[in-house]
């Protein structure tokens, strides 16, 4: 890791699996709909679930935009079926839809990772522009942000949801628009996220400083090199705070 230079910066966080444990809602949904053994590999399924979510969204393009609700639902059901099939669990479309519906309901029973709110408030107090950049439909993602009470911490003009902006991560135009709206520059902006493809690659391709929040200890998916890595908010704070 290189040392971060002093002075005001733009510091933006991903939401899903960066501000809170994104596996928890999926675990609850799978448990409610399927008869699973105690040693079921929830985290492995979660990784494939996220993979298919990103891959199918990228293939479609604009799936989170207003007016694409039917395509979004189709993608969501398909990702459940494809992820579970890799673990020899075949579900019907109706069963996958029920799992998806329960998963969405569980996403509103969430809380931030320990230290997340404290770090954000400290960064704001230090004079940095602090915000959120997240993929998803505007209304749905905002509901999760409110469930986390992040709307009380982050100024609304610094919250960027791809469904409202018009670009999904890893599209560098999303990051460029964030810079334009917030008056920050790419060279002095930092993005913190768990997804290699969306967050690390997306930030790097936009000329930002990429901070990989690799709390699940997964391997890189390409030759890209994040500027920083951390596995918890204590590590993030040790680098980001002066």
C-alpha cells in the first residue's frame, strides 16, 4: 500500500457487502424456502449468485434503469436458478421467484458493519467529500440505504444510484458523473467496494484510487492492481484517517 497524501478527498463507498453483510439476506431466503443441510456452503453460493447477477446485468445493459422492471425480475430469477444449479440444486422458476422475493424482503433487516458509521463521520469531520455509489434500481437501493440509516449520515447529493444516474458500475461514466456533480477529481477520489469487477476494475478504469474491501478473502479476477486492500473497517480507518 502506498501512503495516502493529506488534504481533502472524495471518498465513496459501495453499499452491498461493503456497508453491510450482503450474505445474510440470501442465507435467510434460502433457509426459508429450501430444506438445507447444516453444512450447506452459503458463502460459495453467494459468490456464484453475485457472479451471475453481475454477468447477466452486464449482458443486458441498463437492467437497473426505470422501465426495465420485467427484465430485472427475469435476471433476478435466473441468477438464483443458475447459482443453485452449480451446487446440484435444481429449482423451478416459481421456486426461484419465491427465493428472490424473500431475499428482497430480508434486505431491509440489515445493519452496518462495525465501525462503518464511525469511519464515515470521522472522514466527514476531516473535511472529505464522503458519499455512496451503488448499482441497482433507485427506489430499491434507497430503501436499503434508509434501512441502514445511511441517509442520516450521508448528504443526499452525495448518494449515487446507478438506476437513477443511468450508468451501472463498472462503466467509468458513472464515476465521471460523480466527479462532475461533487466537484471532485478522479486523481483525488477513492472508491471502497467488495466487488472486483464492479468496484476495483470500475474505479481503476475511471482513473480513481481503488480500495478493495476484501472481507471475504477472495482472489483477484484479473491483472488489475487495487491501490489498497482491507478486510474490516479498522483496517480501512488505519489508512484513510490522518
